[in-house]
C-alpha cells in the first residue's frame, strides 16, 4: 500500500526532474546570448557544480571542509597552465598544441583541448585531495575544519607568491629527460603571482558555436552538461553502499567502524570526489572568467560555496542546486545591481557590495539556528540536525509514520 | 528457515581457538580498567564474562574489536595477531558485536541498519557506485533481501522492516542490533549485555535465541551478562572480572561457588 | 628552528644579537596571541567548540580601543599620568565590551544548538566571524588604519646585550603577565573557576553537583572575550595599525597555539602563543614576510596532524 504511494511519488519526482532539465535546456533560447542574465546563468551553473562537489564532502560524509577553495584554485590553475601563453618558452618557444584549433593553435605556450584539461584538472585535484585528506581525515571533525581551512589558505598564498617559485630548472632536472614531459624553458614559475594568468584559452569544441565572451550560449550548455554529470554522480553516490556508509559515519562513527566501515578510506572517497568535482568547475571557470588570479582564491569563496550547501540543505542534492542558484544570483545580480543603492536610500553610508561577507555569514547563522536542515531537507537530515536520539522521536512505541523507504 | 541465509563459503578451515587475549591490559590515565587478562574463546562455545559494574568488561570488548588500543598484551584471531588491527579489519576477519547501550543508526530504517552490517562483505567502490554495473545492482539487491532475512531470523515483524530504528520498541532495537552483527557473517559474536533492560520473560527468550544462533549459524559467542539465570543457563564457561582483574574462570556452577566471586558481588545480590 | 638559526648566526656574524632580537619580538607578539589563545582554550575546554568568531572579537577589541582613544581625548600630547589613567580606562572598556560581545554570541548562536551535531555551532561560529569582519569594514573601512602611537611603541626603553627592549615590548609583556597570572589564580581558586573546571571535565556530573552549567559556560565566554579585548588594545598600541582582517589570522594562530599547548591547558596556550610569535618573527626576518602566512599555516597543519593532543598533553574528555 505504502509502496504504491511511494511509486507515485517517485514518478512525480522523475517528472519534476525531467521538467527542470527541459527548462534548463530551453532557457537560453529566451534570452539574448550576450545578456548579463546569461552570463550570470553560466556562473550560477558553475557554482552548482562546485556546491554539489562540496555537498559530497560536507553533506554526505559530514566533513566540514572550510578550504574547498583549494580545489577551485588547482582546477583553475590546471586550465591556466595548460591553456594560455603563460609558459611561453615551452618547447623552445614554439609552444605545445594538442587538439586545439583557431587562434590558440598558433600561440606560444601550452594549449590543450578543454576536455583533456578537464581530465587533467580532475586528476590533479583528486591527487591533491588525497594528499590533503589522508593525514587530515584521521582527525576529529572540528580539527578537520581548521586543517582544511589552513590548506586552502596555503594554496591561496602559494598562488599569490608563486612567481617566486621557479619550476623550469627543477622540472627539467628531474623530469625533462622523459619524452612526454615538456620543456618549459628556464624561467618558468609556478604562477604569475598577484598578476594572474590572463587571457586563458576559450573552450573549443567541435559542432558548437565559437566560445566567445559575447556569446554565452555555448558556455551555458557546457556548464549545464557538467551540472548534469555532477548531479548524476551525487544521486548515484547517495543511493549506494558508499552513501549508506557516509550516513552511518555521520550518525555514529563508533558504531560505524565497529560494523566494518573503514573510516579514513570511506571519508577519503568523499573528499576525493568532492575535490575532483571542484576541480572540474575550477577549470571551467578559469576559461570562462578568462583569468586565473590569486585574489579569486580566498577563504570567502569557501564560505560562499558552503553557504549554498547549507542554505539548500546539507546532503540534499536538489536543495543544494537551488541554494547554489539562489546565492549565485544574490551575489552577481541582487546585491550589486538591484539592492546596492538600498542602504543609501535608507540614509546609510555604505554600498551593499561592501557587506556581502556579512550576508553570507548571516545566512549561515540564520539557517543553522532556525532551519538547520536547509530549504529542502534531505531525508534523514532533519531529524539529525534536531538532535534526534537525545529526545523527541526517540520515544518508542508511538508508531508514527515517519518512514520513507530507502 | 533453512540453515540461515546463504553463508559466504569460509575458504579456510576454522582455527582451533577463534580468538584469544594474552595479558591484555588497558589503562586510562591512572585507572587500570583491564589488567593482565588472559582469555580464550573456543570454537563453537558460548562463554560469558561477568563482573560488577565498572569491572572492565566493556573495555575488554572494545579492545577485542579494535576500538581501544591495548596498553599491553596481545590479541590473536586464530593464527593472526590482531592487537593493532583497525575495527574494520577485525570485522572483516569475522568478529561482530553489539553494544551495551544500543547504538543503532537513528535515522536509518531497521533494514538499512542491517545493510550497514553487511558493508564489509560488499565490494562496490566509488566507480561501481557511480556507474552501477550489473554486478553492483545484484549485490545491492542481494543485500537488501539478506537484511530482511536476518531481521526475520531475529524475529522482527515484517511490517517493521522499513521503520526508522528509533520508532522500534526497546526489545526490537536489540534484535535489530543482533541482526546487524549477524549480517557480516561473523564466526565470533560478541554480545554486550543483550538482556539489559528486559523483563525475565524476554530475557529467557533471548537466552534461547542465543542458543539457536549458535546452532544455526555455527559460531562462537562471547557474552557479557549481568543476569545470572541467563549466564548459568546457556554458557559453557564463565570468566569473572573485578576491578579489571580476572578473579575466576571455569564451569558456571563452580564459578558461582567461588568465594572470591561471592566477595566481589557481596551486597549486590546478583547471585540469583 | 631558533636553535638552528642561532648556530647559523654565531657562525655568520659571531653574535646572537639577531636571533635574540627575533625572539624578543616574537615574545612580544606572541604575548598577544597568548591572550587570544586563552579564550580559545577555555571555550574549547568547556563546550568543545572552536569559537571561530573569537579572532574577530579580538579585532573588535582593537577597534573599540581605537575609538576609546578618541572618546577619552588621548593623543600624542596627553601628559603621562593622564595617559596611563586613560589607557587603563581603555583597557577596561575594550575588555568589557569584547567580553560582552563574546557572551552575546554564545547566547544567540551557540546555546540554541547545544544538542545539535557539532557541525552546527561551528558553522554559526564561522557565520559570526564573517558578520563581525563586515562590521569592521563598515566601521573603519577595508584597509589598514593607523592608531596614534601613544606609547611610542618603537622607542627604546633600555638595551640588554644588544637586544633592544622598546616601550611596545614592555607594554605587551607587562600587561600579559598579570592577566595570565590573574586568570590562572581565578580558575584555581575562585568558585566560578572551580565550576568551570568541573563543567569542562563532565558537564552532566557538574549539573548533578548543583553547578549552573549555563551560567558557567556564559562566564567562560565572557572571560575569554575579556582576554581578547585586552589583547586587542595591546595589539593596537604595539602595532599602531589595525584593520578588519587582523582577527582572521590571529584567530587561526591562537587556535593553533591552544592546540599546541593542549586544549584546556591555560599555561600551554600561553607557551604555544609565544612559540608561534617567535616562528613568525624568524620567518618575517629571514624568509620574507610574504611567506609568513604559509609558514604559520603549515605549522598549524603540522601541529594538528602530529600532536593533535598538544605538546604539553592534557586533553578534555574522550569523544568516543
Ligand atoms: N574511554 C574511557 N576513558 C576513561 N575511562 C574509561 C573509559 N572507558 C571506560 N572507562 C573506565 O574503565 C572502567 C571499566 O569500565 P567498563 O565500561 O569496561 O566497565 P563494565 O564492566 O563494562 O561495567 P558495566 O557493567 O557498568 O557495563 C570504568 O571505571 C570506566 O569508568
Ligand atoms: Mg559495560
């Protein structure tokens, strides 16, 4: 009987999902391709990818990662390294070109097709995730938050001072002899320091309109493709052996490890997945924003993405999508364009853009106190955040129909 | 029910002594919770650990299952030294447990709880979970059914299968915990006060059920128990701890007469 | 590390003056971190929460001190006796205001979440930290603001063995010592101090013993805030520049100091603060200030990974 209801609900849900995807696909045809709205939409989708990545770490596995910006940085730098004139001395000044067409194919520097860069970004961020996670995830939860924050800051600072780190000679000395490793020239550095790497190659894909800064439609579709991919990963992981193990670790770590769940390995899978997804979005943003700049990689960004996850609902896939879209528009449209004059009109002497920090901070506080499960709560989270087990629903025998089957 | 749900074929012959503690000691700061305890569990037996509150029984279990690292001494699982092994490795080696103060996952259903118990016997990793190839689908479905079977075996009413574990009665929660432990196909089952909070009738039923588990699942059971009636009724051997030390060991009837044991329990009226 | 540099200096210029000055600066700076770290360690010891906003309470302390200079009319022309009186008054104002702020954050942000998963109050703490940073931005703008150098921070007071002790050094050390001593005495002797220790060990048992746990926790936040406020004043006088971002790094440094000293251990937090102060100075002076944050954060990571229970031991109740 309940299974009939549930099947109905599931069909309902599928219908909703299909409608949402259809809407997202058709949306760009109702807006001018060069309009700010479309630019903001591309940004919003890229943030959805980020937020869904962080959702695997914080929402599914319950690991508070305050340094998620690290993966944005590494993904974006992968794009900058492999798709710009930054390493202009590479290959003796001729540059390296793999599967690129158009202007990029004649420029010096390394220029590699976006899809390959995407793969490289995933590989780099996953490796970084494992390196950071392996020692860190042994710690207790709140220490994990601080150590990930520190790693995020370290990566941001290294990006800002990376012009002092010469990699050419080291690279050549250790790896240059291998046939696959390119010669970067003797003055190559890790980053361009505070200046940033710009311009960055545009995405270049067959069968699509050219990707330019005036035409956001192709960018939109690539971002949407990434969103769908990441959504798929989120949903599949949630309803799997791993998703169940993450839930168990979140609810009672001692019981979970006693039931045979390896803590560090299981957490590492969440952390590595989240890292990889953040790296994907980072590579995309590197190309879309046309710059890879140390000032992008600040703690505020980690909190911005975290606020999306929390607002939408920790662990709730659809909630996080909505949270990300909302906050992205709040940040790129509502605050600067719509409400910015508001304090002035009220006789106050500041711009709203100056207080964007506080707005995200405020969201964290308000949501946690008033509705910790977020806008669209994930099934089990609601009870969890209200401290179940200690009180309320724990009372046995009151056959309340709380249940939704797994 | 036929001889329990399909058991994963044990490749190696069952070792002589499934689990053995040698000189096991645990100190918490100045307090010695378990002091130099030797104990072995023989294949197919039900052994009980008794002792007054705070004697160190649960701490002993926590060391056997890898939750606490012993201050000194060793633990062997068959031929293997598992003193420094992690809890998940110990579970994978066929040791499962329940907790004194029930520790089910509160927001999960009874069935999901038992599926967690099966985790160590499943293979789906990150790519399997994302791409969900046929073998992963099969694995998931089998575990789903297996969980229901385990819950039926422990006597949970079928309509409670997909209830959140916190909505179950106390006795049912204890059953789900046992089912969760059994789901990992253990060769050794550690039960920490399984009758705590039960009335005499329920305790009696549970004692019978423990015997049945041993018969049908062919495993060895180590149990911590305060209820002397249960202890005397089902255990082959009894070990008594007091202030962390092993003060007596042997045949239940003999242990009950041991003056040291009587002294340890003096004033507690636990010798039923 | 200091030892290595000391040997290096000896062989390079045959004297220990440079490392001595590094360490002296480190201790003066570290004294400020120590005061901030006390608040972290006390709060974590009692509610097991990283009060992420604590660094910002310290920052607001500096801002209030700066404002109080204005209210009290303290400037470079103020006569010395009046100056001392004014600074004492400022200390009182910024300490009380910061204490009250910290207490308020606890009431609004953490108390309602005491039964929620530990993640929840930590997230509100991060939220408060951002809100307060923004208060700082609106108050004094987004860049460094210079504070009147009331005490002549860099003026030489006296010299021992080639090491210059300035007015700033004297202020920092001479204010910190009595505060730390007073606090340890309070925790050891006073009724409230005893209640704090009991609650830190086992809140349930403390409640059974008739201790008002809520009140004790509030008092802990209050005292932590008072220490941060005092640190804020010293920072303003010592550095002579303040800005909204100073709390972020101070918070992380101080938390590292608290962990290094063993969470809950007051003396440990002080020692931790001094050590990190020295590391910073050595890095500033020898590697380059732009790398100091990396060094400090790397040190933080190292401490957390290698000695999460602290160099000096002593931990709160087990989580398991
Ligand atoms: N994690 C811990 N930290 C400090 N002391 C502990 C810890 N775990 C147990 N103890 C102490 O070790 C001693 C033994 O405790 P244990 O729980 O093993 O006793 P027990 O025999 O299981 O008692 P009971 O019959 O009440 O369950 C007790 O004094 C207890 O306070
Ligand atoms: Mg016990």
